[in-house]
C-alpha cells in the first residue's frame, strides 16, 4: 500500500474510533449500534477526497494525484 494511502487509512481509523466513542457516550441503552466499518470507510473516503481536492487546489494535475497515491494510469 502506498505510504500516503496508509497514512490516510491510519487517520481514518483514529477518527472513526473517536467518532464512535463520542457517539456512544451520547446515546442511551437500547439504541441501534453503529457499524464501525461503515464509519471507517466513510472517513477513509472523505480523507482521500480531501487529499485530491488539496492537490487540485494547489494546481495539481490528475497525473500528480495518481502519482501521489501510487496508482498507475
């Protein structure tokens, strides 16, 4: 896995765990349980999109996005 993707994944794990802890602290017993994986995947996708937007905002190209994430065209 590309180092940049690994860093974003680690950040997503951390943010998803924190969000679930905060969410669980605000709900009473008997409420539906939130699926950790769905929160993790959402956070991971959001971080990838933000990273791509940052590259584009700094006048990057699609080639730079592919290179940044180690994806071959």
